[in-house]
């Protein structure tokens, strides 16, 4: 297996690469590098290599549909091109696949820019914004709002056990945004003064439910209790296609040592990394095509990703 595929798998597994978008981008970048350096002698073996690398990357974190969707698209594209009469040599197929993967990355970045602008517009002037964990998609909305010269402040929660809230706080402070970091248990306290909540998404199901960092549903429920709008900034690539067939999105349970490395005898430790928030608590999804109700995510995502239902 190509060295950049191996290194990316290692880094994703070791949580050196975090956040759905970063994970997906790194996986596609590694796949493009392996396609570029492939020594395959036939189109069939090139496609086999590509599919194996894509599978291995997807398995490095089975709970990230954005990564899966982009890798599947690369494999599908290679299969389609290989059928074309004009693409006879491996060199030609390789060139097309690498160019396509780079195009996909550019498309992801372009969409993310548009999404950030829609999210920025949603932030009212003088608002208190709450966020949780580290989501590059959510912070991009806040940074875009700052660039629009909006005045607002952000409270982010530390997100135990891996403290991704610190990353958010550092990034926002670096962008000149007024930001406060506090403990996860202070969610209700700060909600009383909040105007809007923006969190990220690892996955969105066919019913519009949101899968995101543990603590997200608590924040959503408290937002509803206080009549505060609760948004998730989620590219349509976050849609999980298998959920329409009833397959439940897997929730990753991480190393208990992250919670307590040497607990006393008899103490059980659980460390769920993510959880589901029901669609009814999500005021809307901020996507690259606009701010949409949770019930529309499925239809817009399947169209964008070219997914055929029962196809
Ligand atoms: C990160 C997390 C983020 C989503 C979205 O968890 O839950 O909210 O991945 O991130 P972890 P983004 O750090 O454990 O991967 O908006 O960057 O895709």
C-alpha cells in the first residue's frame, strides 16, 4: 500500500487528524497520491489498487460518511472512465483519476466557502454564539462573520475528554473573535444568554438526524428549552447514504483511558465519541446550497451526490 495511504490511516486512527472535513480531505489527498504513483500495468489492476486503498482509508474511521462518499465517488469515477473507449492506457486513466480527485477537493473547498457565508449571515449582530467541540465548518462561519465586520462573541465548551474546545477557542481568538472557553457542564448556564448555537456534523441521516460529538444533543435540547436557534453547519457530503435502508450510523466508542487511565476496581468507564440529535431539535442545516430544514437534507444530498435510491 502507498506510503501516504498508510500514513493517513495511521494518523486518522491515532486521532492526529480530527474533524469530518479534515479526515475526508486527507483521505482523498492520500488516494490521489497513491493513484499518481501507481505502478499498475492494466486498468483493471489500477482500479483494484484504487478500490483497496479507498476501502482501507474508509475503514480507518468507519463513522465518517463524508470520507466514504468522496472515496466512493473516486472509485465510481475510475470504473466509469475505464469503460470509455478513449481511455485505453493505464497512464490515461491515472491522469483522469488524479485530476478528478483534485477537482473534488477544489469543489469541497469552494462549497465550504459558500457555506461559511450563509452561516455568517445567520449570526445576528451583538450575538452570543455557542459552539461545541471543534468543527472547521462551524468556525469558518464565525470567521466569515468577523470578516463581514459583525460584532459577536462566542462561548465554546471544552469537550471532554479530548478538549477539542481548546482548539476552537485558539482558532477563534487567532481570528480576532471574542471567545470564552468553559466547562461542558456550563451549557445550560450560557444558553440563557445565547442567541444562536452552531455546531458541526459528522453525519446526517436520511431522517435528518444529526450525528456529532457527544454533548451535542444536550446542547440542542437546552437550546429548544430556551427557544434558541440550533444550527448544524454540514456540507451535503455529510449525508450517510446507507441510513435510508435502515442501517443505523455507527457511534464510535473510544479508548476508556481517555476518560480515566487508571480507575479504581469496580468503576466502569464509557467513552462514546459521538451521539445522535433528533432532526426535530435542529432548526436548520447550513449547507453549501443554503440554510435548509433538516427534512430537506436527504433530498438535496442525494441529488448532489448523484445517489440513486433502489438503483
Ligand atoms: C469532531 C466533531 C466535529 C465534526 C465536524 O470530532 O465532532 O463537530 O467532525 O467537523 P473529532 P468539521 O474531533 O473527535 O473528530 O466541521 O471540521 O467537518
